[in-house]
C-alpha cells in the first residue's frame, strides 16, 4: 500500500471548484426517504462556478493525525450500499456520497436478484438504507442527499475528499462505486424509452417480452448474437442493422456465424432490415412492461414503421464520474483497471460495480465486488493498525525498523480475507 503526496495534487486543487469551509463529518441521515428526493434536489445549485477555488495550505489539511472516517464510499447504487453495510459489520465507519445518477434510473423493475425480483429500484435502495440506518447508526453515515464528490486528494496516509456543497472530509480508504452511463443513439425517442422497452440486457428485461414482438438493433454480427440470446423468449424477432450491410459486415458475420444467412433468415425466420432507425415512438401512455408498444420509424423499406413491444440494443458506456481522471487511475478501455481485490492503480482506492474492468455489469456483481473491496480494505487497515502499534524498540531489535514487520505483513496481504480459514486449518480443521 503506497500513498502519494506529490505537489502535483496541490496543483490539482487549483482546478477544483470548491468552497473553503472545512466541515465536520456530516450528520447521518435519519428519516428522509428517497421518495422525497425531488424536493431536496431543487435546492442544489447546479452551477459549479458558484464554488470558489481555495488553496489549502494548513499542514493539518495534508497530514491529519486523525481521519474523519475509515472509508469514504462514492456512489449509492447497489455497489455503494453493499459497501456501507459490509464495513459496518466489522465496525468500520464510512461516509457515503450519492449524486443520484443511477444507471437504472429509468428502470421500472429490477430482476434476477434473489428476493428482489420485480422490485422497484427506488424502493430497493430505500429499504436497504433504512435497514442500514436501523442496524448500524454508529458506523454508516450518509452525506446530505444528492451530494457529488468533486475531488479526491491522496494524503500521506489516506485521502481528503471534497464535495460540491463545499464540504471536505478525510478517510483512510476510498471505494468508488460510481457506475457507468449508457450512451444512447442521439435520435428522437431513445432516451425516453431506455429501460422502458428499449434495453440491452436479456436477463434484466427480456422476460417481459416473452412471446411478444422484438426488434434487435445493431451491426449485423452482434445483432445476430443478440437475436440468438432472446430466441428462447420469443421467435417474433426483426433485426435492424442501421443501414446497408457492407462487405465488411458480411465477412464479420460469416466469420462468427458461418451460414448465418440461411439459418437466421430461413430456418429461424428472422427478417433482416438494412435500414437505420430515425425515431422511436411510444404508442401507449400506460407504463407497465405488459403495455409496452413502440413504432420504430425507419429511413426506408416496408413495413415502416415497425411495430414492436420491445427493442434490444447494444450501446457503448462511459464512466458516470470523472474521479478516475482526477485520480489518474489506470484504465482498461472505458473501465477502471482493478486487481483481484478491487484495488485500482492508486493504493487505497477501490473501484467496484459497473465502473471497474470485471466486464460484468449487474446488481450481483456490484454487491459482490463491493464486498470484496471491503474485506480487503478492512484487513489492510487492521494490519496497518498493528504495524503502527509495534514499538520502535521492538522493531529495531527484529530487523532494524518497521520495515521488517511491513514485509511480514505484505506476505500476508497476498492471502487477504482467508485469515479465518487459515486459523481453522492451523487447528487441524
Ligand atoms: C435499463 C437497465 C436495466 C437494468 N436492469 C437490471 C436488472 O434487472 N438486474 C440487474 O442485476 N442489473 C440491472 N441493470 C444493471 C444495474 O443497474 C447496474 O449493474 C448497477 O446499477 C450497478 O451498480 P453500481 O453501484 O456499480 O452503479 P450505479 O447503480 O449506476 O450507481 C452509481 C452511483 O454513483 C454515484 N456517483 C457517480 N459519481 C459520483 C460522484 N462524483 N459523487 C457522488 N456520487 C457519484 C451515482 O449518483 C450513483 O449513486 C440494469 C441496467 C439498465 C441500464
Ligand atoms: C415525503 O413526502 C410525503 C408526501 O409529500 C410525506 O407524506 C412524507 O412525510 C415525506 N417523508 C419524509 C421522510 O419527509
Ligand atoms: C466567490 O468569490 C467571489 C469573489 O471573491 C465572491 O463574490 C463570491 O461570493 C464567492 N462565492 C462563493 C460561493 O463563495
Ligand atoms: C482488469 O485489469 C487487471 C489489471 O490490469 C487485469 O489483471 C485483469 O485481467 C482485467 N480484467 C479483465 C476482466 O480484463
């Protein structure tokens, strides 16, 4: 675990839109429920320029002797919430920031999560927060609703976090559960229908369109793959390729799906429309998935528009937050590189959920990866506490300095989280 305190980070501050007040740790959230978010959000000044830049020069700012929290969690989706509970279970304090930009914001129901299948995401988050509040009020804290983290500066032994309300706190570890956003086609109707009949994940929403009409929109080779993934749910599928199929598209399809033309068109009876979509139009005001019906307007061909109940699309994603840039975390394409323990290229900064490079984006992964990060963070903090407690004289006798103990601990670090198992095995279990 190495923390940096380069002057570079001070320079970074000059680009941070922040107020100067050093606030105490914020109050835990008591009763406010997510249903009332809209009133709260109206209060938030959206204009970053309203915040002033401050150069922090007090030495305490950079080398605090005591940290406000063990961990700062950025993100209030399933990843961040799981981290909050997990840390509390081992009496680690955390402060969770949530700017309320959830990837599944528009989703009506979440699926394929045990005990929560068909749950409204908002209700899920509210229930989780209430449970954490009730059970762990001494350890889990929430930053004021809709507070965004604007900057994170590594200190000698931890981090200083700045938010968009002018607050700043310190923590020993950071967990970023900041998620990704789907970059939708910039055409009328896509933004409104996303998560409401237009979707990318067969497991999440596919079952709602069982035996109903589906459009698959994408480049030929990937559209064929997607069509195959939903063919058990419905055989009433139309592929829309976004335009004429080029020789290149054809070659790619042939390489991945030899004989695709015969199988897809004739055997599976899936028409392929070589047109692009100009507009997606919802033809009902009822909002339940069973009511979903769309007119998909094409730039040519017949029939036009296509009538469908759902549409499977594949879109690129982008990081929801820019903290990875500010912290200069190593990237793997659009995702933040993490090791097996979910730690990024900056020691002490963990990245969990959709934002990391596990190539898996679902609620389970968000919760599981948060859990893993929490185990690692807790164990590494415990070890650091041990190290800090080794008397100088004892360290000197053993190996000259604390470096001796540090090496011993590094060895153990490799087996993080399995300490209890080892204990059991050592006893002959
Ligand atoms: C249409 C749709 C349907 C889906 N359906 C399902 C489903 O049925 N089942 C399933 O398992 N998965 C589903 N998913 C995927 C699921 O939504 C994601 O995998 C999950 O939300 C990832 O959780 P997360 O905690 O990583 O990120 P998110 O849930 O996206 O949360 C990110 C959090 O970080 C916060 N944040 C970001 N930057 C900052 C900052 N600077 N300061 C403070 N806070 C910040 C955001 O406000 C938010 O709270 C669906 C996704 C979509 C798009
Ligand atoms: C949320 O709003 C509803 C309706 O306005 C109100 O009845 C309820 O008391 C509010 N809840 C909280 C926690 O403020
Ligand atoms: C920012 O600074 C300007 C000029 O110093 C001042 O007028 C303004 O009130 C400050 N804004 C905030 C939010 O502190
Ligand atoms: C994520 O990045 C790490 C570190 O570079 C790498 O070891 C790992 O294989 C990557 N994960 C995936 C799924 O590619």
